[in-house]
C-alpha cells in the first residue's frame, strides 16, 4: 500500500512540475517592472514541488522500488523439497515448509567421537533432520532431566542400570511416561574392565590364580584383607581403607618352606654339593617390592555414575550371594546392615571420588602408581590412554577382564514417547537410530574402541584400516573375552544400594 501511495504522489509531482515549467512568460515591456507576488509564489511552488519529488523518489527507493508489496524469501541452509514424497525413504519426510526436524540427543561421553562422525554423515544424507548432540555422564544427564533442564528427544546412556534407576526416580515426581525401558535399543558394547600398571597386574594375576579363600574379584580385589563382618570400634576413618599388597599376596600365596640342604656326591673319596640350576627371574615382584607398594589402591568411579553404580552392584552381589543364583533384593534385606559396615570399613577413608570413568582414567594416567595401582573403567575409555603411552617413557599398563562383569550396551530410548506434540521429532529420531544400526555405521564404531552392538561377527573378521582392538593387544586387549554377566537389579534395589553406600561413606 505504501508503494502505491508513493507512486501516485510521484506522478502528481511530475505533472505539477511540468505545468509550472510551462507558465506563459511576461511581456517584454513588463520585464523592467519589479516582480509581483504571483511570480514569487510560482517560483516557490516550483522549488517546493522539485524538493518533494526528490523526497518521494528517495522514499520509493528505500522501500525497494517495487510497486507490488512482495517480501523475498529468506535464505535457509536446508534442502527444500516441493513435495513430501520427494524425501529419501531412509530419512523420512521433510518438515513444514522444508524446515528440518530438530532431534536433541543426549549420550554417554565415550560414544562422543563415534556419534559425532555418524551425525555429520547422516545430516549430509538426510538434511531434513538436524541432530544436536550433548555428551554427559549418565547420572549427570539424569539429574538434569529430573530438574527439567534437559528435555531430549533421544537418550543413549552407557548402562541399562542408569535407565532402571532413572525410571524409579521419575515416577516419584511425575505420572508422565518418560521412556519405555523394554523398547531400549542397544547401540554399542563396552565391558567393565580394570586398567593396571604392569607390575601390579602381574601380582593381581598371581593372587587370582591362587585364590582359594576369596569370594571373587569384586570383593577381594577392591576390599582386600577386610573381614566380612568387620569391627569398627577403634578404627580411625582415615584408616578405613583396603589392606596391604604384601599381606594380601602372602595370604593367597604363603611363602614356601626353606629348601633342604642339597645332597652331596662323592667322587673318588671326595664330596661336593650338587649345583642346582639357576631359577628363572620371577614374573611377580619380590616381597620387598610388594611391601613398598603399601595399601592396595584399585580405584573405581563414584557410585553416582554409570561405572560406579555397576561396580557397587557387582561388589554387593558378590558379597551377599558369592556369585550364586539368588535374589539380591532379599539378600540385601537380610544383610544390608553388615554390608554397610563392610563398605564403610573399606571405603570411608577415601577422599577422592571421581564423577565418571573418563575422569578417573585420566587421573590414573596422570598421577601414576603413587595414587592408583589400577582403576575400574570401561574398555572403550582405555584406548585413548593406550594410544598416548610410550613404553620407554611411562612404563607398561595392562587391561584385566574380571569375571563376572557388566557389559555396557549404551541403550537408546525415545523420551516422552506419548507426547503427541513431539511425534514428528520422535519419528526423525527413529530414522537416526536405524542409521546407527546399519552395518557400515556399526562397523565404524570399532575404530573408536566400541564393540558393535548389532553385529555378531568377531572383531578380527572386520577389514578395517584402523582396528584398535588388534593394535593394542600388547596391553592385554582381548578380541573375544569370555564375559559372564549377572542379572541386573531393578530400580528399588539400586536406590537402596546407593543410599546404603552414602550412609556408609558419608558422601553425597
């Protein structure tokens, strides 16, 4: 409308200037007479019309110079398809007016490099879906969801245990369905392992091979020399820590009795001692070295993290059931108090608890044997450490696969699946999951130290330029380890275990 008014005004002013410019000149004999008011008024009108014409032209150009009121479309960095049926079947339909659907993805930290690479390729193939990735530890992400700070379309934590715990916490504050745990989709796998310095690894292996009295790795290695029903009277909190390497080793490997005197042989009336062969150099440290190590320092992440919860469950189950088939909930009900005392005697003296397996493993690498003999972590996390190691400068480390253990399957769940306002975004997330489950993308996870969750072939069967499982075998990485998994407890048991551990150690 503004442009039409300006165009009409421009036309009127042009006509007025034309008429004023063709005024009849005064007779020659009148030129000597002074100008009257009519002449002055005419010139003023001419100049006014001229300036008005300049202003109208400037305003006309400022609004675009078009008579028709049309706004050009804004440029967008998405592929615009004229019809919804033009979208590739593996991508789903485009959004309204060609806009991409935004899928918010919260995932565990160790999946980060793999998911970032896969997301770039997926969005290039499917520009109608925009992915926004956020890497956070399971419990950190879960707490943010409970507080309403995160509302992702898709959540892919490390552990199923995190989903079980989160499910019961959510039900305490809302009747809305958060996710369907039975519809979780495992993406990649990574077992819980132990990363140790070379000498401590050899000592641990010798102890485990001679283990005749212990309940299992998770009890004996993380709390060695702690009685099953410890007395706490008179024990200072700073002394509530595991026992010493020398005592633990000699309990499992008592020193042999001194050898008898070697027999003597006689030759032509002369006797001489028999020369025994020199024994090979021992593969384990000497008692003096074991004594110098002091306490056993096998760290694990804080239980309010994915790796820490898994470790606590394995410790408690082994303590209560000794790896037998049984109901851990009933055993916890019967012996929860004595389990709490045992955890306090073993863990209350620790000052440093790291909030994730990633942070703990980084500190193990940086601080060395003065702080940790080894750490419980995920196999996928150790590859970044192994790649940085130089045997000549920093010594060797080894990966130990305890049994039983938990294998993190990084299950993905759709969040708020019954929310109709999120239906299109949830559909887009399903296409993203199908892409992650494809053979090529699953195979690419191997390069990032993750075992494919949807492919059953052995790791040695994949033809890859970079396969860290093959490259890092000298550090103890096993291509096909034998991994026995116990049943995972449900949410109420997890909550009770965490509360019990917090009360035992005084940690929050």
